[in-house]
């Protein structure tokens, strides 16, 4: 046990003394997650700003503003004309909607109800213009319907429309929001897996360095058995993987308040994923002869299998054939398992399938790795 | 009982036979040198003795332990100084020694005490906390030796431990090895530096092309080649008439114990002083101009030259 612990501790010490390893294992994944995760989170939280410019302060315009504000896909803000134009020009606002002083006049001369100031017709603008056209049509219909009544009738109808729910929601579904959160959390897990693969395959290739440097041979002629040496390296890399994941989990939790599902499920599953990644690293160390080969093969295998396995994007968006091929890479099963755990679905059958597949990959990688590594 | 017995040791890598049926014994407390040029098979022999490579055939016993069957049992009593600097460069000397000590089951106070003793032996107590990567080549070699003697092995195997270091560090290492041997540690020392082997080893084995071509004490080896000295006569090239000189030499040395190469004549003779003046006179009479005369007493180089027909560093 002393020998195993000694190997673990020297590997961890060497790892923490190497700035390159620290950058690859912690800084890079944290940075990538922060950038891409931040984009994803912000895209969920920030809404395009639309300025409203009032040419006249009438009751009708007040009701139309309320009507516009019903669309919560946009952030509506009242501005003066000059400020609104500046905001649009500087692209701080998606567009500015100008409400005329006399709506009735516009309807009568059959001119558009709203004047819109826009800089760039983006996808968001297309969504906005559709909504504005709908609202304008509603306003025109309301105006025409109240022509024969008193002036007060028009704003009253508009107020009635604004307060009407339109659709009765019998059961509130929050599935969509939860799904988005899960996708964002999976993005973090994906980056963690990818960088763990890079980091641990790099770490495992230190066996090659040790062989060249002579420490590997020296260890082989010490009384330490092959089993003790193998366990020492295996557990050292397993610890490195867990340290990396724990640091990333904590960082992401602090930055984006991400959740990881029930830890009772997450920890054992993540442990198996890490073991599988360690096996992958050992396999690389076992099949290559030089560090250059290790770097090249690792890069190709990791990037391609991560693409295939749904690390960069949800696997559901790729064609069915690709989804079938993806079953041959461990990342697919890892991501599927993490999705089950993070979403809280915890479907036992699916989880067991993911676990079994990952276990199979782990055994295969370890077998190839330990067979390839020369204990001489 | 001998400390080490090697019997008919053979190792092949594919079709290449690196070690061809080598046998020798090393007694307890003895220092045994394996001398041979690079690629002669010394390291392969060492790697088999230390249990790193399994031999193709043959037997290795360390005292009563069968090294081939129970390498881990034997390795407890063996200290190995590999040819490479087998240390963790980003770790300090103390951390390295602690690591290798633990690999030999040392721990706690006894480990720390051993480390302190070893640091003193290798003369690096003051630099114990410095990273190995900041050390000179000689200092690294000393830590390399320190890591092998922490567990006080009965048999210390050193594979060319002084390659590529400065004379000062080499002297320190040789003195350290001498001291360890005088304290009772059995040493196997491989090198292609004859002067080191001559200085350190009581018995010497000469290895060439995977075979042990001779072994014995330095005196025994010298006697095996007739204890002949060598006279080197350097002659001016412009005045050299090879044909005339060879004819005269053959008349003077009918047993053909001379060599004429480039502008140098080398003669093997047991008592060079007796023939030196006649030899010089003979050469001068042929019209050849002599620029220098040198007599070399028999040493390992001449033994090796005599046995293999080539110089050790060829």
C-alpha cells in the first residue's frame, strides 16, 4: 500500500508542479465553459431591447404600449426619438417603434400604424416585425369596430385585449426551461470530459517519458510489483480526473449557479466516466511509441469522438445514422447518463444501460492499455 | 556461498544474440568489473541480473535466490544505478530519495535517517532541497547513486555511472564506490573506462560481442597476455620507407611481435628496456627519422587489444 500511495503522490506532485498540465486541466476547460457556457446562459437571460417612442401621450397609445409589452421575448423601453435613433444606430436596441399621435388618422389614410427605426434586419427583427404586424392589425380592427361608438370605446377595447389571456393554461409546463438548463449544464460536463481526456491522455503518456528517462525501468527493478505500479498510476490519474471535475463543477456552480442533479447518482457515474477516460489514456500510452505519436493520436481520437458523442452539441440534432455510429464512442453514453442525472429523470433502465456501456469501454481500454505498456 | 552466480546466460532479441552464454561468479564483498566497448552486451547482462529482462536461457542466483523465478525477492537486496539519470527532475534531491526509499519499503524515521546518511555520502546535504533539474550532470549522477544505496543493498550494480561528467564528480563517485565496497558492499561495476575498472575492481570480466572473453584479477589478465609491455616508436612520415623498415623489423623480431601502422611502430615485449637501444639503432639504420619513443606498461587496454585485436573505444 505504501508503494501504491508513493506512486500516487509523486504523480500528483509532478502534475501540480507542471504549469502546462494545470492550464490544460483547469484553466482551459474553465475558460471554454465560461465563454461558451456564458453565451448559452446569457442567450437565455438577455432579451433584445426595443425602444418605444410616443409622439403623443394619449390613452390609446398607453394601451398600445401595454399591448406591445405583452410580448416578453423583448425588453421594451420608452425613449425619446433622438435617444431611440442613437440606440438603434449603435445597435444597443434592436429597433425603435414610433407610435403616432393620432392612430385614427393613420387608419383612415391607410398608412402603417407603427413607424419602425431599424439598423439591421436580423432574425430577432424578423420576429419583432411579425409581432408588430399582428399588433397593428389588432389595433386597426379594434379601431374600426369602435368607430360608431364614443372615443373612449377604442382604448377600452384595447385595454380589454391587453388584459385578456387569450389561451387558458390548465397545466403549467416548465419542461422547456428545465431542458435549457440541462443543456447548459451538459455543455459544462462535455467540456470537462473533453479536457479530462486531453489532460489524462497527456498524463498517461508521461509513462513514455518515464521509460525514456529511466525512472520506469528503475521502478521495475525495485521490489514494487507490476500490480502495485499499475494501481499506483491508475489511481493517480483517477484522482487527477476527480480533482479536475470537482474544480470545474465548483467553478461553474459559482459562476452560473449550475446544478448537477443528485450527487448520490452523479458521483458514482462520474467516477466510472473518469475511470473510462483514464483507461483511454492508458490505451494511448500502450499503443504509441513516442510522445509525438501520443499527442497526434490523442488529438484526432478525442476531437472526433467528442464531436460524435454529443459533447459539443446535443446528439439529437445530428442525423439518425450518425446517432447510431455515436453508440460506438463512450462519450455518447457518458453524456446520456449525465443528462439523466442532471435532468433529475433518473430512469433506471437508461442509466443502467449507460453504466454497462461505459464499463465495457473501460474494461476494453484498460485491457489494451495494460497489454501495450511494456513492463521492462 | 557466492553473492551472485551467473550460469550460461543467453539473451536474444529476435535473431540478434546480445548475450552468448555468459558465466561468472561474484563473491560477497568483492568488486567485480565488467569492461567492454559500447554495445558489447554489458547493459543487457545487467538488466537480466537485476530482473528487468528475462533471459532467453541460463541461470542467475543471488545467494540462494533464483533471480529469474523470484525477481522481486532478489530485488530487495540489490541496488541498481542505471546508466540513465533515473530521477524526477522537477523534484528535490530529498524528495527523489524519499520516493525511491519508499519503493524499497523504507518509511518514517528510518527513511529520513537513511536519506540524511546518503546525502552526506554523496556530498549533497546542502543541496537536498534543490530541484534535481538545477543540478550539474555530476550532481545528478551522485543522486542517482544515492537512490540505489538508501536501502543498504548487499549487492550494488552500477551500469556506467560516470558517463558524461566532469573529473571532479567522477573522482567523488569513484571514492564513494570504493568506500561502500570497503564497508562490505558487493559491487558490480560496468564501464568502458579502463582506468575506473582498474582502480575499483578486484576482479574484471572483459566483454565483447556478448561474450565474456576473459576474467580474473588485473594481474591474471596481464599474465594471460604474457605481461608484455608495448614500445611505441613514432617516425617522421617523409623519411619512412615501409618496405625497408618491415624487412629490418622482421629480421630483428622473427616472432612478428610488432605492428607498423601509419607512422608508428608498436612492439610487444616482456622486457622493453633490454631491447630498446638495439631497436632504435635498427630503425635509424634504415634511414628512418624517429620523433618519439614511448613505453606503455601492460594494462587493461593492452589486454583488450591483445584479446580482441582492437582498441576498447573503437
